[in-house]
C-alpha cells in the first residue's frame, strides 16, 4: 500500500538532492537497511510514474525517511524542485539487497550515489551499537561528489568497527585514495576471507569490473552481492 509523506527538508548540492520525509498521518513504515521505496510525485506537475530509490536513513530513525537522489532526467529534475510542505507518495519498502546482522564481516563497495543502501546499514549498525565489522570503500570523482562525507567521517571516528575509505578518481588528494577501486585497494584494507561478504552498489561497469576481480582473486560468487540502480 502507498502512503503519503510530507517533505520536511530538501537539500540540493552538486547534482544530488537529499530529501527528508515524514508520514502525513501515522508512523513510518518498517523496513530493512538496504531496501528501496517507489517514490511518486502525484501532486507535482502530474508526473505519476513512480521511481525506485534506496532508503538512506536507518530503520532505527522513527522520525523520518531520507532519500538521496541523483538528478538525471525529468523525474529527478522534478524531485530537485520539491519544496518543504509538498506531498509525495512512497510505496511499502521492497528489495533483497539488505544488511543482515548475521554477516559479521562486510565490505561495502560504493560508487557515487550507490552509497544510499550502505548509508542506511552503516547508520543502523552504529545506532544499534552492533559489533559487525564494516569496511566501506567509496569511490567518487571529486571530494565534493562524496555524499554523506561528514556523517561517514563522524561515524567511523566514533565506532572502531566501522572503517571508511574514500577514493577520488578525478583529483589528487593526500588524504584519500586516488585510484578506481580494484582488487589491490580492497586487499589493502581487508582480507579476502570466506567469512566476508562483499556488497557492491554503483554504476554497472563499476560493479562488473570489481565483481570479476573478486572472483579472479578467489572470492566465492555466494559472497558477492550487488544492487543495480537501473
Ligand atoms: C532498486 C533501485 C534503487 C535505486 N536507488 C537510487 C538511489 O538511492 N538514488 C538515486 O539517485 N537513484 C537510485 N536509483 C536509480 C533511479 O531510480 C533512477 O536514476 C531514476 O529513476 C532516473 O529517473 P529520471 O527520470 O531522472 O531519469 P530518466 O529520464 O529515466 O533518464 C535520464 C537519463 O539519465 C540516465 N540515467 C537514468 N538513471 C540512471 C542511473 N541510475 N545511472 C546512470 N544514468 C542514468 C538515462 O540513461 C537517461 O540518459 C535506484 C534504482 C533502483 C532500480
């Protein structure tokens, strides 16, 4: 069933809109970190075709649903014009690219806006003070493209079981890695053990290249999980 939500915050920066939404009535739906919702803009210029977006807030946050949306075409242009107080519709959460607390060691490999499902999981693990060991390697072109940079830096400072590595592919910076994610970079920060799950989200070519390198290095197919944003 779909539910109406009100925009309580909308921040546009560097081609990405961060939307915060509260239910018009009742409570936020329950979901698992990594799931997506179908967003419809029924009250905005009659654009009715719903689109999928992963939820970037944690299920432990009972106050709001957060989405981070990269502006591409007509639909996301309209999203970028939403104002506080506008109404949108969200479907019940969906999807199986979910964080499982049973996986004690997880490596998240994110490209660009592919950070969203991982952000939910990282917030969830930190807010529940879980002991899962998480390594995030997050690739962007430049520093200003890093969505959630401050939040991620704060979380990893506070929670030693959550390690965040940023890599910039179009700029050189001493503070960050400066290469595309490849098997050497992954091995620098984590071991390729059979008890580790590798989760990938980003452009298709990014995921396929990393998946192939993981397989070639001996990681089992069952230990690799991917979410396609198309
Ligand atoms: C399960 C799932 C979860 C998703 N989660 C998110 C999320 O958290 N944040 C987010 O920003 N997007 C997410 N997406 C992608 C998002 O749904 C689409 O980018 C969006 O619907 C594009 O709509 P549009 O009308 O703006 O673009 P369209 O008019 O459909 O396309 C405009 C142009 O952009 C290109 N384009 C569209 N989508 C993409 C894309 N994903 N990557 C590269 N080029 C693209 C098209 O080829 C076209 O040239 C997710 C998709 C899926 C399937």
